[in-house]
């Protein structure tokens, strides 16, 4: 990430909105934002394949669910936050992954400029491709600040996206079981 370009861009933005970029409260803002962006967008430097490579042999072929994984991301349309919960289910092939790795996979994709629809599919695809899963299902529920602070100004509204892969695409019973367990 190019810290200097970010600082220059923030300085220009401050000037463009009519602020004095050299006043006490704003003097260090370009640097603070550059450091913040390094953290917020660290997903560009991470590969889900590495995260999901630590697997364990399992005889279990039942659904594995990790739910209520909090995430924060940035909308690529307005560069405003959206945040919420991710719920992931997968049916293992012969390997399972440590549960924390599912949360870390969510972080890889959340810490990029995103749209929620794409992120949902990216998580499902990463689980399928890297775990050899028989199926995966991902549900994201998020509030978008671009709908809360601007535009229609509807705080509390949630966007829900779903991605199904493998056996979850083919089995309504499996999908319904996931939704039922997600509510518990």
C-alpha cells in the first residue's frame, strides 16, 4: 500500500471540502487515515488458501456451522463501511478446518473494497476450493452506512445475501436445516 499517495489524497480531499488541512485537529489526519487504511484493507495481502490449508482428517460428513462471525468491510461504491454477521456451513469431504480459520477467511474478503454479494460468493468458493467440501453455504447480514448516513437514510435496514455451492444447491432439506440451526 502506498502510504504517501493516501496522505496526499486525504490532504487534497480536506482542501476540496474547504477545510484547513494544517489546523491543529487535522494536521495529522492524513497520516492517521493512511495507517487506518493499511489495517482496513489488509485483506489484499492475504490469501484464503494459506488460511484454509491447516486441515485435519475427519470421518464426519455432517454439516459444520460457524455462525455470528462479526465482520466490517468497505463498500466499493461509496467507500463507506458496511458491517454485520457472517454464517458459514459446509459439509466436509475427508478434511475439516479449525473453526477460527473460517472467521479468518471472512476477514480476508471483508478487508477489501467490496460489495456484499461478491463477498458472500468469495467466501463460499474459498471453502469449496480449499477444503474439498461436498457443499458450502454462506449467509451475510449487514447494515450499510451508505444507506444509513446518506441516500435513503434508513438506519437499521439489513441486506441479506446467500451463496450455495455443491450439495447445498441440490438439497432444500440441507438449506432449511442450516437456516433452522442459524436461528438457534
